[in-house]
């Protein structure tokens, strides 16, 4: 008897394929000037927020899509940008956050959604991460 194809088994394959494509776009794309990236991501404001479980699966797929043979840099900035792009292609919104902390100075990129954060594992109260840029900015409610 032939195996049945269900949407549950097809979804991870589609998510992985989307993560690979978006990672391939994010590697050279993160080198564009920051104002260009911010303007391009402003389109995402119109989309509904991403569900935490779906965003987590896309982020994990982007992490898994990093090829071991690649000699260049594929770190937090590229993976988080790929995740934002992949979710945007799924018509879902998360924010791409660029932040820093001091002593010693470090920079980091992560993803922030409605009530969840991806790619920011360290919770150090002595040296917390400070978000410097959040794009697209979360939509504001009228009257605020």
C-alpha cells in the first residue's frame, strides 16, 4: 500500500524549502544599506502577527538550513533576516530586532513577535540586550 501524503508531513518540507530559499536571499541581502532593508520590511506591517509555534518552526528550519560546507558567515543576522523573510512570504509578521550590550561590546540580531522572542537565548540581568532597531515597527493603535 502506498504511503498517504498528509498536510502534516508536507508542511515541514515546505517550511524547510522556504527557509533555504530565504537564507540564500538573506546572506547577500543583509549587506544592503539598513534604510533599504527597513523600507522593504515596512510592507510586513500589513500582515497579521505570526503564531509563536509557526514562527519557531520557521526559525528552526532557517537554523537547520545553514550548510556545513559554507565558508562564510551565517550567524544571527542572516538567520533572523531569513526567518522574517520566510514568515513575510507566508503573509505573517514578526519584527527583526538589532541590538547591543556593553562591557564587552556585542551586537546581536533576533526576532520578536507578539509575546515571544526567537534567537535571544541569554537572559543576563547584569548585561541585558538593548534593542536599537526594530523593523517593521509594530503597528500602533489609533489614538496612541
